[in-house]
């Protein structure tokens, strides 16, 4: 489906007559400045990775990132999972309406899941938008913007299936030391609360060789960590008939030189098999961390959700993981207040959470999403009931998280330093990073010790613990170890390139953080 809908507010940029020639007294015109862009992201890791692709495509088309000023092009990459997603988008679009009115050449584009769902509704509610595109045609963004400028009318293009696999598109990574790698898109499950399958389609798997080649390209560019992405990563291989494809992929990641950390999200408990647990335990660079969505501890609610597992199976998976990987940190997703959830059902969720000992949990109040089967179920719960249960659940999980973090006191942990400082970094002068099990660690650098760069690794002893983070304040340089990495070198190069300064030993030109389809050979096992 491809539609074009006129929009009286679509902006244009004035252009000169290409056939005219300057008179003898005319001064040469100043070179035209490249147009600037900003991508605003809502939603999950898949959306974050899609935004990297949007940025990569815009830069390949000649746009440059906005540096504080109002961008010439603003792109919204939207989510449709939560109830307030619509309000968030239209609120932001409303705030930009007067900005665009004052800047006629400015353009606004909306993509992602909400665009796939709402389609022409976006242009009806916000006729000042220039381009709307869906989840299946992310690569159309630059062409739609140019077409909107040329035709002086808004462009709406929504496809019902993928035109190209997104990972073949240029990608500008947010981080030089860590990267997302999609192994599949779409989902074959039919969870009654979820609109994702309707918006992203049936599961489409990438070939293993293409995935491994992209990972090798990231590593060659300086990354030492990758996260494998899919709506249901452990069903990977269903399209080409290999039920153990995901565990084989994890083991193959262990054969890539320079790749130090491998993570993945998110698996589905119903399809989580022992061969994946074995691959996690036996592949050294697969991290001792697992995100396993529970959603509910009530078997009745799980049945109503069409989650094809029950609480006993879920807890059994956690037991097997911890038997093979004793220090694994396990996180989860939980929905509170699903239609028909009784107090007994909610207590079952509390019981499973108590037994599971999650390191962290992403807890959500059920929100009614039009187009999902759950939206039509009877016994939708009052907001006050859902809120009260939500508060009880978060209080329980906060206590468990604090207790589990307290067990880390005195442990030596390796932390990969990130570029994002903690909220109180200005007061504490601590740096931040992630341990191998993905816990957030704020640490200080003792006097006389080397200061790490983002992407470098430090080994420290945990001295304090809270529910949401750990602290390491080494008493002396003897309790602090710094290992400089290729990722830290890549960070230095990216910073130098951003200001035009050379880095000793680096090649001339760009850092190469913008990646299209990789062409590196795959190393045999």
C-alpha cells in the first residue's frame, strides 16, 4: 500500500532557477549548508535499533545531526504498545506545529509501530506532518522526505510486508563499543495483549552467515559487545527449519575474535530449550544474564494471555539456568491488572516473583490496546485496583532487588565503562558501567590510577549496594584494575573525528560507525 495525501502545511525549501546564469556583477553564492536532522525514539530496543538505521540513512543522504539548534528534519520513531503512546506522539507533534510554522523549510516525519497502526489518522490529526512510514519500509524515509519537498504535499507509505530486511540498511550506531544486531523481525505468537505481530508481521529470520558477518563488521569497527535482537530470539530458525539454530548462533559468536560480550533479548519461555542454556553456560563470551518475560504468575491469566507456558515451567527454566550459571542475573517483564485478574491471580504473581528472585523487573499496568483480543475481554479492571496491585508488586520487587544486590558486596566484578554518567556523577565524581551480568555499577577511580574511556574495562570490588545499582569505591590503586580495549580506542577515534582532530595510529577518514550490509567473510568453526 502506498498513498499520497496532500497537506497544505507541508514545508518546502526555496530553490534557484537552475537555468539562470549570474550577471557580470553577481557575487558567487555561498555553499548550501547541509540539512540537519533529529530522531526521537519511543519504545523498545527494536525501536532504538530502527532509529540507528534511520540516522544512518539520513546521513547517507547528506543530512547531518542537529547540534543543539532546531533540526531541519525531526523524525519520530513511535511505539504502539502502551496506552499513552498516542498521547505522547500527538503532544510532541502539537508542540512542533508553531515551530514549523515559523520555519517553513522544516520537515516532520513519523514512523514505527504507531505509524503502522494509525496510518492516515496521523495526517488527519496533524496535517503539518510531511511523511508517514511504517515498520516494513524504514528504508523509504529519505525518499519520502525528498518527495514531500518536491511535490509540496505530505507522503504516506505503509507496506504490509518487508520490502528489504532492515539490517541491509545503513546504520549509524549510538555507541562505538556496543551494538545491536537483529537476528529476526516479527513474531508468530498470538499473545492477546500484544499488538506487535499485527504491526511487524510474521517472523522473518536472517541467515546465520549474514548475522555473523554483521557482528564481525561491528567488532572490526571497535565494538566488543553485541546484543542479539528479536521479538522472540529463541524461536530463531523456524523459517529455515532448524530448532537449534539459536543455540548454534550463540556458540558461533564464541568463535569471533575480539567479541567479549554477547547478550540477547527477548526469549519466550515456551520455546526456551536446554540446548540454549548449555550454549550460554559453555560459550565464554555469552554473558551470565537472562531477560525472561514472565507477564503473570497465574496460570489462569497466562492462559487468557495465550502464553503457552505455566508458572511451573517458568520456574523450572530459572532453576536450570542457575544450576548451569550460578551467578546469572535474571530480569523479567510483568503485566499487572490483565482483564479478569482476581486477587488470587495477583497473589500467584507475587508468589512467583518471590521465588524467582529477579535482579530487576520491568513492571507495567495493563493498558487496553485497540486491535488486540484482550481489549474485547470482559472484566476490565478499575484503574484504582490496578494501581494498588502495581504498587504492591513494585514494593516487593524493589525489596528483592535490594537483597540480591546486597549479595554482590565484596565481589570483584569486571565493568565495561559506558559514556552515560550517573545522575549524581557531578557530586560523586564516579564513572558508570555495566558488569558482566548487566548490573549498573558506579565506581570511583583511586588517586594515581588511570582513568578509563568508554569501552574500556575496569575490575573493582563492590562496596555498596542499592535496589537499582551497585557502588565500587576502591580504597587504593591496588583494588582497581584498568584494561584498555579496542573499544576505548574506537571511542577516542570517534571523539577526534567529531572535532576534526587526528588520533595517533588511526586511519584517515570516518570512524566507520555507519554500517550497511557487511561483506566480511565468516570464519569457519
